DNA sequence: CTGTTAGCGCGTTCAG
DNA sequence: CTGAACGCGCTAACAG
């Protein structure tokens, strides 16, 4: 006798001489089922290895227990950590995670959003593409009461649930750290100002200077597009073309920070004594570069977990009081900024 | 009049005064449908924005157009690149990708495999956990004719489709490169020998030495468990405890290579002149460390694409002649090994 | 070439 | 407390 692979509630019903609906109810602890019946059913279900056919459940409920993640690139430290956190939290709660990358292309973002909608994801977590300035492609989710959580790179001019860090404060803290180390000629290697995120980091930078009565050299504020390695090297080189160069550099990501160190060394500068450098994100490369790069820790994994929690809360109508989760970043000081040697007592 | 959000084939059927099955067939270019009818149907479908309800299709076909990916950690350069390639290739073909991480825990691997099975993935791509030495949890897929592709970290003693690199050859090439640079006291920082992958890299290392008549110092072969930063630093330090140390180090991953450089420098060695170092994978950290780390390029993204191709081929019964795809790695020489300065002509 | 019918497996009214 | 019946949306076998 071949063992049956996929048990259905009908199989259990036949075996116990009950109706399928009774099985269905017993299995999900419906109140109107007798304790004895319920026990019998659950016992047999376990014995036979019954598992509900998820596709049937989905069709019936017009909804799949699947969280969609729509981001630009999976293979970037921040996103891969974010996804890792999302996956972990989702699976704990019995949800699946489906991934979709846009390669920072708005057209693909729209297409993929539609696809995710079609498979009836129960919630969407997204970090919008660089090009995204309009949001009608998210309307379909709102119309069908599917929660949408924007994370990290979020729309500034669009209402909705958002999970972010305080980029202004982080920029302020990073810059203040440089100032406390004695830097006075400060520079900033920033990202695209189309993104609120980089605008805020720059704003924090400016405010820190102002609060400490430092003069801002406009030549020392450079904004790139991608802050890739190539671009960052070019930008960093510009900082030193004036012969003197800055004595403190705040890079808006770690690659910018790393490149600032590399270029500074090429110009014969000592890091951190001639020029101190701090990055942003606390990616693994911080510990690889020489000297190790100070950075602002970005809680990517935790952000992922919070996004999942927000989705589940929304589905259960446990609406949070606030639409905004702001996570704190933390200064991770390393040799690239630590000029003042503390004396052990 | 409120616009209907989810059009079904019944809606179209009513509007065109046809039967649902005709619509269904017309939409998928079934041969037995009149050209005129088909044109009408397709036109109206587009006009009304019809999109098939995927959950119904899945239930009907007992299969979801979803590829499952079961790996240890999403947030590792190799895996995030692999997934990126998988996602890209899958979406081009209209497949979704569902991700599941095991955190290198066999129990979780089993659970998640079952979950993926339950949602009726049409194919599985997996890189087994470090602990996995038995494979009954993959049996359910084979029994239901769901293709399983093992990638990178594959079972040595289990038959099935595999996508790998030639770790023996890569190890041989990396080592030969060191030898060609004049290294004679060679060391290897390897990973867990439970994994065929690391065994092969070591075998290549040994063979290269033998082929060049070099003596192998057994103290210079160290194998770790995870080759994490911490572990690699410890291992690398052991190499230099004899006072002299090796003059060439092959690290089985880039972190090991990077740590070898860091430790060598700490011992006052010059890289590459006193000791040349090569890593494995060509992760971003290679270009960050000073001097930049030579490495063996590992085609993660392409491996992902090939895995997807294999799944689709299996589903279409275009069975490949061979169960094994072996991709080539490429030497990426950088300053950490380049002792001989080539003179430009 | 097209229509009718019958499920895929489950959840949920509505009756007993 | 339990069962019968229906339908989620689609596809495929069977008729015509």
C-alpha cells in the first residue's frame, strides 16, 4: 500500500467518519467543536502528517501569507542585512518572503510592484528607487488594504508608514565627533541630494559646524550620485587639490569614507592626525581599511524586523499610534578618528 | 459606477457573450480558437486590465511559479550575489523567488525545506548548511518531481544536479600564482574540511606544491571552522609564531586573506615582498585592504542564473546531458601578490 | 471551433 | 455541536 503523500481534510473526514467542515473547524480550534472531537481530529492530523494545502487556503482567503520586499539591489550590505532581518522575523510568524529587485529603475519598480500585487502579498516592504518621485504604483496596495512599509529610503512628500533612522541626527553626531577630535576644516562627501536621506545627513553636518562656530568651506561639500568606489575616489581627490585639504571628512557612506582614507594617504597625509575620517553604515569594510574606519552603525537587521512587526500589526488592526519608526544610529569610533589617546588610570 | 478591480475570465465571458473556457483558451493562444475570437478576447482583456488570479492558477495546477532558495545566510557577499542573479533570471521568465535562510542550522534547514515544499515551489536552489551530511529532507522534492539544484556547497556523496566551481583547479591556480611570484614557503588558511569545497581547495594547493617540487611545511596548513574575522586572525597569527613565517599565503576566503595581510604587517613584514597573499571569492574587501588583495573571482551571480536555467530546463524536460555545471574561476591579481614589476615597452 | 461540466482543497454560510 | 452545500478563479476532459 503506497503511503498517501498529500493528506486533505477529506481524507481525515473519511477516516474519522466526520464531515470535512468539522475537520476544518477542529483544526483551527473553532469554539463550536466538542473537546473530544477536536482532540481526535488533531491527533489523527498529526499522525497522518496533515498539512493544509496553502494554495487552496490562499485562494479561499484571497490572500497569501507572503510579505513582498521591493528594493533596488539585493547584493548590497544594507539591503542584504535588511532582508535577513525580514526573513527571520517573518518566518518566526509563519510568513514567507518574496524578493524583488528594481536595479534602481522606476519602470521595473512599477512592473514588480504590479507582480507582487497580483500574487496577493499580504504586505509590502519597500525602499524606493533613486528615480522614484511619484507613487501611484503603490495605490493598488492601499486600495486593497495591503499595508505598505517604506524603509530607509522613503518618500518625503508622501504619507505612509515609514521605518527610518534619524539621518539628520546621525550626520550631526558624526560631524560633532570629528569636531571633538579637534578637526576644524571639515569636508563632507555626500550622496545624491534627490534623496531626503542624504539631504538630512548634510543638514546635520552643516548644523554641527554652525553650533561649534566653524566656518564652512563650500569647496568641501561634494555630492555624488552613487558614492561608488570610482565616484568616491574622484570626489575625495578634489578635496585635496587645493594643496592643504580638509582635516576632517565625513563620508555619507563607508565607501566614501574608505576612499577618503585611501586618497588622503596618497597625498601623504596621516590618518587620523592630519585628517580624520568617518563613514556611515558600519559595513564590514570599515574593519578592513587601514586605519579602521569610524562609522555610524545602521541597524539594518533590526529595521527589517520592525517592518515585519508593523505589517503584522496593521493586519491585526493593532494600529500603531505613530506612522513613523525612527531608529537610533550609534557612533562606532575606530582609529580613523581617534586622535586623542586616552591614558589608562 | 465603481470600476471593478479584479477582472475574472467570467467577467470577460459575460461581456463578450462567450464561455469562460473560451476566454481561458483564447488568452493562452490555444490552437483551437478562431483568430477573430482570439483577437477580440485579447483586446478586451487588455482594455479591462485583466490579469489571471495566480492563486487560482496555482491551486488548479498544483504548482506555484515560484523558485525556492534555501541557503544559510542571505547577508553574505557570495549569497547575496547569488540571490541577485537568481532573482534577475527568474523574473525575466516570470517566476517569483522565495527566500529561506537556515543560519547554518540543520534543523531549521529541514523545517524550511518542508515549508517550501508545502507552498509547492516549482524548483529548489540550495546551498546546504555546514552541518548537513544527510539528505532525506530533499526526498519530498524528488518524489514530487520538483527539481533540486545544489549550488556551491554541494553534497559530495549524493547524486543530483549541481552547480559549482572547480575548487581543486582554483586552489591549484591560486597557489601556482604564488609560486610564479617566487614564493617557496607556502601556507594555506583553509575552511572546515567537512566541506568538500575546502578539501578541494586544499588538494589543489598541495598538488601545486608537489608539481613545483616544493616542500610542504605541515605547520603551514591550518583549517578553521568559519574563517570569520576573529578566527582568521588567530590562525594567521599562528603562521608567524615560528619567527620566520611563510612567504606566500593562500586564504580559502577573502577574509582569511585580508587577515593574513593584517597579521603579516603587524609582524613587520612587507606585502607582497616578504610575504605574498591571495584570497578567494573576490569580495569587495579585496580592494579596500592595503595592499589590495589578489583573489580568485567566484562567479556568484552567474551561478544563480545557471541554477534558474537548470530548473526551467528540468521543468520542460530539456534535460541537460550532464548533472554538473562547473564554472571557471579567474585569477584577479592585485598588489598583494605582484612582486615582479612588469616593464612597459 | 466553442460550450458544459467537473473539480483543485479549503472555509463558511445556513440548516439541522 | 455537526453536516451539506457553495464558491474562490481557473483549467481540462468531454461533448457537440
